[in-house]
């Protein structure tokens, strides 16, 4: 039996508790593709899943990781449009932190022209999530004000780039000067340090007192609370995640008084129910010519350290494991 290296979670814990094990090479089933991995990207929810705090709890042992790029190595029955040897990116439902990954074919796409493996691995989840959030959920229009929180994160970076492609005027928040500079390099028109609570007044000032039309919030906690004070009438606040740790409570009177909408962004559930949407999104993203920035690269055996750096907010853009 052919084997491969794969990180395994055998009990709930921290990234450092994972085991780099020898595992059987998986065989693709009907409608599946096996990829010889070249790079796998990290996400904050990988940490939550390892801790047992994520909504998806696979049976033990499981291999984390939901973004990968590599070369098609084998095809299961009933797969069309892909061939052995294709350079691809994919959003598997786990299993990316390994030398090989099996993914449903509808979650596998040929890499955009001119893109290298590390950048391609950094694309599937965060860019599709941000595209879904800004277009399908918020219906962002050209000329509107878009406020992106945690703009130097993977989701934030993607939201800035996609928002710019859609013609929005973009304000981004971040927590250090280097991160603010990164946001500007991605297309943010204005940047604000959200460690100073006066950022609410600055958003109002920049928008002529109106506030932001769309707010992309992957942080939650106090950032969400303060966002309610600088959202425009008929504004849309996108609930993307809770990296700040606390799930906020909504003050319904503010929703009423400004005619605002609080909009959930659960991309994974939507794709599960509408698998064809992934192909449509990837085609749109290819036409926008967006490009992920990989802030740090690690070896596969450095996955725990890479996840720890991500948890401690040391990454600009995306962190990637090189396989």
C-alpha cells in the first residue's frame, strides 16, 4: 500500500498537538479528483476545527486544511473537464495538510494563467467567500463605500481586491502601520487603525457623515458593536466570522432606526446546496484578475508553527505550507 505524509488530529487540542503521520494514499471515488499537492493554505477556522470549536467536526483521525493547489494525479469515474497533469487549485472539504488530497471535482479548477502554486492555494476559500459576501449577499454597487475590517487578513485582502474591482470606495481597518500599508497596497483608498476607537468618527468623516454602505466584518466582538455606529442608512453589515473571539449581540433598535441589514455569510453551506455556484464564482474571479499575496511560506512539517503565527496575527495576507 502506497503511503504519504499527512497531519492528523486525533483528539481536540491545539495545533501543536497534531501528529505528522504516515497515511494511506486516498483513492478518488466517483466524481472525485486526487491532487498531488504543491501548496496548502491556512485559515483561522483550521485552528477552530483542531480545537473542536468549529461547526464541522470530522471523526478522528482527520487531516485539516481546506485550500490546496497541485497537479491532478488521478481521476475517479464520472469526472469531466479535468485531466491527469492539470495544474489546479481546489477547496477540498478537509485533507489539505498532506502530500495528496482527494476533492470533489466541482471544487477543483485549473489554475489561472500566470499564477504559481503558493498563490493558487491561497485563493479558493477566502476569495470565493469575499466574492459571495460582496456580490450575492450585499449586492455591492459601484461608487458605494465599503468598510473592510482586518484588511490585512486573507478574507480582508480578498474583500479589498474584489471591492476595488467592483468599483467601490474602500476604507480598511487594521492593527499596525505595516498592516495598514499592506491594505493600501491591495487597493484600499483609506486606512484606519482600529486600536483607536475614534475610527468610528473617521469613517463618518471620510463618508461625509453618511457612514459605510457595506461593512465586511470577519472579527465580531467590539468591532461589530462599533460598526453599528458608522453604518449608512440602508447599509449592509456582513457577518463573516468571529476572529475577535466574542460573538456579538445585535441591538435591534439600531437595525430599525437606520433601515440596515445584518447579513450572514456562510459560504460553505451555500456551496453545499448550490455546487454550481463555485464554477460561476471562479470564472468571475478569473475575469477580475485578482491575485492573492502570500505573506509567509512554511514547510509541511512546520504546520503547527504556521498555525500559531496565524493565530497570533503575524501574517500579512495568507500563510501557505509548501509540500
